[in-house]
């Protein structure tokens, strides 16, 4: 009985998008590991973006830095 916990930031994933995530993860576990779809559990948790960090920075600061680097590379 697989249990998959997916953490995403709370930036507006729709119910339809979440259903797609659940479906694809379930399908992958069935096709790769032979797991029974009926006993596969997928939970999606939405975390406030302010409570998530990447590379030692709050997510929004990290993204701003990456965006600035892209602009610098183009210019």
C-alpha cells in the first residue's frame, strides 16, 4: 500500500491540476512497481510560499535572484 505525500506551494494549483498529479503518480507506481491503484494513496499538501525555502533563501527571494540572473544573461 504505497503512500505518497506531495508538497507544493500554495500558489493556485486547481483541483483539476491536483487530480492530474494524483492520477499520474498512481499510474507511475502501477506501471513501474506493479502497485495496485486501489490501495495507492496520494496526499497533496499546500505550503504557504512564505514558509518554503530553496538554496538557503525564502522561495520568493530565490526566484527573484534566478529571474535577475536570466535578465543579466540576456542583456
